[in-house]
C-alpha cells in the first residue's frame, strides 16, 4: 500500500492544496495526533491528514476511535463551551458503539476516502 501526495496548487486561504491517491483503503483522519487501536489490536498513527488502513472494517474502527477521542479529549475545531459528542453513522463499524451517543446504521466505506481523494489542506 502506498499513498501518493501531489501538490496541486494553493487554496484561496493560502494553504497548499494536495491530491492523495492510494492503492489501499485511504481515510482522512482530521485534526488529531497520536495513535488509535482497533479491536483486533492493530495500532494506527492518525497524525497524518490521510492514512492507509488494512480493510474497510479498520476504516470504520479507526473513524470510531477518532470520534471517541474527540469526545473524550475535545475536538480542536469545536466550540470548547459545548461538549463534542461523537455520534456513530455509517462511517463506524457495527459493534463499535461503546460510549457513543448513537448506534451505527451499517458498515460502509463512508469513513474511507475514495482511493482518488482530493482534499483541501
């Protein structure tokens, strides 16, 4: 699995604009640093903007773990006066709802960025 990151130019706010391509399962981690561990014990460093994971299930597990970290530690882009609440959706893997506000609807690659993703930033 390989992530290719190509700079496409500059966003309106002056930040660089990148294009990410992967031959594996690619997910956008969001504003977080450190690592998370899936239920099967696999650890992922979620500090980069995009990471590759071993499977769609891991994409859901990692997405859920990031949401729970934001709920427990706070989300850096969320109003600190209002608690951040992680609500599972189809981006979380079914069964990964311990401590979340709502159960996931179903496993889906919604938490996965397509193999050819073009995010800002």
